[in-house]
């Protein structure tokens, strides 16, 4: 198994690459600056040594003799430090510093190279010696032979300034690294902000608070936003078509099957067959409807209940019971509006039909759920019959219209969305239908 080196996130990968690039760049910059600083120090040292060689050349005449009196006067200028040395090699011998260091021999000429011409005055050449010595050497031609002038200084003269500059250089590079890191973090935060906004908008689409993402994105993200909107539109259209097909099938089959079941109540064998057909139809419709449930839907409770109360009480006119509604502000169900209307409409219709004088609807919310109670002051349902009344085609009250499918449909719908429906006795003596619905 190959170990993963780069982080998984885009932010982590950009930080990782930028950190490596920054470290390499700062290391190269530090090395280059140290090299340049050393070169400048060496050039300054060479200029000082060349000046000493010029002083030595001024005390040598054309015959190669050294004017010692003049040399004595200029010795002070030849001792820039305790470890600085000088030497004159000529026809009359060698004079100079007693402890002049041994210099490395000059490299031999390459095989086949032409013989160098006799020495004459030219530019000084660099020489190195054991013990960390840097020297400059000049050979001048005189009437009696060549004279070699050498000035040497310790390598520490070069090393000390470079080492002294390293700490400020490292501090400066650290400050640059800190500034670059801060700029990179700001750049990442600003650069990735459109991705964070796009992710939040996609989450809002999934939660039902938005139907499309904003296409006013940066050029790199605009094609993605367009594709996301096209996908959301296709999904919404497919979901609407599936829901419509399931609803049409349900409405087309429920009433004929219910009527047939009522007609065959006195014929047990045929009624059993109709009940089996009904169970099969309802099973497959429930599966189709479950596949078409819009998990992103969000429907406010208060306006939905207000509209349903007006619908179920209007046909009864003055004979309709008084309906009181107490819905907690901000209560929103994670259900499709049509499903919520069918669910609450069945419960309200039952409550209004059986209530004596009044119906009460309350809704409160906790962290994830809505608790909705529809209660009436009617005759209620005996305890033994409450488990049976939610079965399809069951009617305890034969008066008026209806086929006995209202509570069964309500149970199917609330179960489809992961909620629950329980039937209890209301404080007024009637029935209390308690719904627990997912909150948006």
C-alpha cells in the first residue's frame, strides 16, 4: 500500500506545496546571499592586499634592489592586523614577515600548453595557503631578474563578517517566511471562499431552503454551478413526475376499491379477496410514493393548518364546531405541502365531523421534531377500537359519507416521513390524534 504524502483537502495540498516551495526558495535565497556577501568581503580583502602589494612595489627599483629605508617608513601600512603578512622575493634574497605561511604550490601547466613568457608586471593573482590564509601575489620583472611580492591575510577576515551577517540574515528570512505564510493563508481563505459558499448553497438545496445555486461564480466554478442547477432541475422534474404518477394511481384506485369493499361487506369470501387486492395495491403505491418523497421539502405549519381549517369547516357553515389553532412560531415540517395537507386534512376532517362544539390544534417544536395534536370534544374512540380504526376501510361511525380510509392514509403518510401517529383520549373526552413529524 503506497503511503499518501499529499493531504486530501485542496487547502492542505496548496499549503503543502507552498510550504515546500517557500522553504526551497528561502534556502536558495539564503545560500545566494551568503555567497554574494562572501564574494564582496573577499573582493574588499583583495583590494586591501593589492594596496599592500602596491606599497611593496614602490620600494623596489628597476634593478630589483629594495630600498630598506623607504620600506621601514612604510611598514606601518603593511601591518593591518596581527596575522597579516608580507614578503619580497628577489635577486638579493627574501625579506618580510618572519612567520610568513607556506602557500600552496601553483598548479602545473597543462600538458602541451605553451611555455609561459618571462614574468613582468601584471595584475596580482590570488594564492591560498595552509592554516586558512588568503594571499595575493605579483611578479615584476627587473634588470637582475623577477621579483615576487606577496601579501597575505587570515581567512578569518572573510569568515567573521559572513558569520556576523548570518544571524540578521536568518532573522530577515524568517520574517519573510512569516509574511509569505500570512499572505498564503489570506490568499487561501479568499480564494476558497467561493467553494465554501457553493457548498453551503448545495446544502440549502438539499434542505429545501433553496432550489438552485448562484451562477455568478468565478470563471473556474461557473460551469460547475450551471451543471449543479441543471442536475437539480432534472431531479426536481423527475421527482414531480413520480409523485404525480403515484398520486394519480392512488386516487384512481382508492375510491373504486373502497366502494367495492363496502358493497361486499355481506359476502365474506369476496370481501376477503377485495381486502387482499387493496393491501397489494396500497403496498405497491406506498413503495412508489416512498421513492418519490421529497426529503428536501419544507412546509410552514401555521398557514397550512389555517387553510385546511377553512376548507373543512366551510361546508358545515354555522353548524361547524369552533376550531382553535395554536402553532409555535417558526414551526416548519420537513414534508411536501400536498402530503402535509392530506395528512392534516384527514385528521381535521375527522375531528370536525365528530366534534360536539370545538376542535383544538396545537403544534410545538423541539430540536428535530414537531409535536402536533388535533383533539375534539366528540364521543371519542374506545380503547379497544383505536388499534383497529387505522386499518383501511374500517368505520366506527356509519353516519354520513366516507369510506373509512382517512386514518389509514394518515398513518401511511406519517410513517413515510419517519414520524408517528397515536390516538389517545382528549381531555374534553373526545379523540386526540398526536402527530410527531420531522422538523425542517
